[in-house]
């Protein structure tokens, strides 16, 4: 029997009624002839509540116990979904991560899946079971402790199962009906995409479009898992949602596919650092050791052996970054005149595989921003992405103007 993976996010299993509705979709796919692996999230809000309980009990918590607690939300929904399916006379049972087992690294709260042996579940399918309901987001470490995969991790569980079982497709059911050209809350002309390339989705996911966990897209790209994002609230339609797929399958000829943003950024500038071999390593090693996620980096042309070095990071990490720099200076590893933080910036990016082959995209983006009177503070580019750092108060305006200028409301 062909295998289908269906993942239901927190809003799709938020109540018993919704679990019943999700179960009907599962039943339909069973009737279509699939052996189904269902991956469930915790009921929406549950994981946040569990994280809150952990932090209240123990501010400097033991990450192993954090995982023991926060993984439990998924156990509840897995059991409830299996029960609901049984009530519908569909042979189903639940599996917690360790029972499969979903083998992960020991990096608690951010574990990576290393292996999912298929034998146990395959055996059950062979015995007549139709649906394996698996608790998402969790696994077991080499030491035998429960692990979790980082927030949003059940997407990654779903893709990993699809890869391990050679599933025909991995359907991600959520509360939006697909991937949009930008956030519809900011731009009401945002359009749902029928297809998006893995690489584009990866850029959008890591740029803050919260539809899929970034890691899940990486895995899908590596193992060529057909990934579909669709709403569990709309009527059943075999062509619903957005297909995340190989770029060869995409016929759209547009240069830009989407506009992404990230609101809570900060720009930090080290003023007058000595320009010598090893200076970048001396600056960025302590930042990385302090857990600062540096994104954009710009080093100015130096004058008389000194230069300014600018980088961006999430605004919440500014205190950590400042401390790391001060400590490095105190140790004599770096020396600078001042460290200036601009905490009122946002990042806006355009993404598209068509940018590889079409010239003039950067010029057009800068022109649009200039016309709106928006000053660009930092620019970075990759093959399929162009990002700018701007004042946060202009973020919405920039997203709208770019969406308009690149005609993203129109298909084609
Ligand atoms: N329940 C977990 C979270 O809220 C995992 C997930 O839903 O993907 O992050
Ligand atoms: Mg999610």
C-alpha cells in the first residue's frame, strides 16, 4: 500500500471537535487506499503553557526535564486521535517518539532526528493497521532520554517520516490554506502560491514566514519529499494548498516569488576596530559562543588601519551581544572605540529562483524603496534573495510597495 503522511498542527487539533474533523480527513485517505501516518502537534497553546510551567518551576531548568514536560502535549493528541479513529472503525494506534523509535541527537530542546527505523510500524501495517498516529516534535536520545526538536518541530517529524517510509506525499494541515506571496495581514493583495520551490521556501521559512519549520524544508529538499501545505478548515479538494517541490516542476516565470520580513531585528556597529587578519574571527567567535544568531555582516573599507564592522541579530540578543563584545575587549582579543546598537530596525527581503536569470532586480528594489523615502541601512544578497535592513516603522510600507512593484498579486 502506498503511504501518506498527514500532519495536523495545533489549531487543527485544538478541540475534540477539531480532532474529529481531522480524523474524517484521515478516514478519507484510508478509503483512497493509503496506509496513513498521522503526525500530531499538541493542542494549540498547550506547548506554551507547558514551557511556562517549566520556567516558573525552575528558571535555570534541566533541559532533559524541560523536554520530558513539553513533549507531553503531543502524547495527548496522539492518543485522542487514535481513539477517535477507532470509534470510526478504523484500525489505528498511537506511538510516542521513543516507541517508534525516533532516534535523535542529545541536544535537548533542539535535537535533530538521526534515524527512524520503519520496521515496527511497517509490521503493524502488514497486520492490518491502517493508521499510525505519531506524536510529533519528540524523540529519544542515545542515552534513552526524551528529546524535543525545537518549536514547530512536528513539521520536521512529518517530513522525516515521509522520507523514512518513502511516502507518496507529506500533507501539512494548518490554519492557513497555503504559502502566500507575503503575509496577508500586511498586504491584502497577497496571493496564495500553487507551487513554490524548496529553495524559495527555505528562504521564506528562515526569513520569518512561520508556515513550516526551516529544518523540515531542508529535510524535504534533501530527500525530495513532496510537501503540501493546506488548511484543515476548508472543504476537501485534491488540489488544495501549496505544493513545495523541486524547481523543475515550476512553470512560473516571475523573478520574485515572495516578500518576507522579520520585524525584531537589531543592527550593531563596532566603531573603529583594528583592521588586521583574524579580526572577523575575533569578533564573531565570541558572538557565536554567546549564542548570538548573527545574520547580516558588513565590514567597511578601512582607513589608517581601522574599520567599522556592522552586523545584525535578533533584537532580544542585543544584551548578550554587548556583553560578549565587552568581554572580548576586556580580554584584549578585540579593540574598538564604541559599540552602537540600533534596535529599531526590520529586515525586508524579496525571494525568487527567477532572480538567478533576470537582471535588474536589485536596482528595481532599491528604486521602489527610494520612491517611498525609505532609507536602506544594510544590504545583503544571495542567488535567490535580496535583503535590506530598514527602520522598523517603514516595514509594512516596504512590504506593500515591493509586493506591488513586482506584481505579486498576479499569477504568471
Ligand atoms: N507543539 C510544538 C510547538 O508548539 C511543536 C509543533 O507544534 O510543531 O512548538
Ligand atoms: Mg507549526
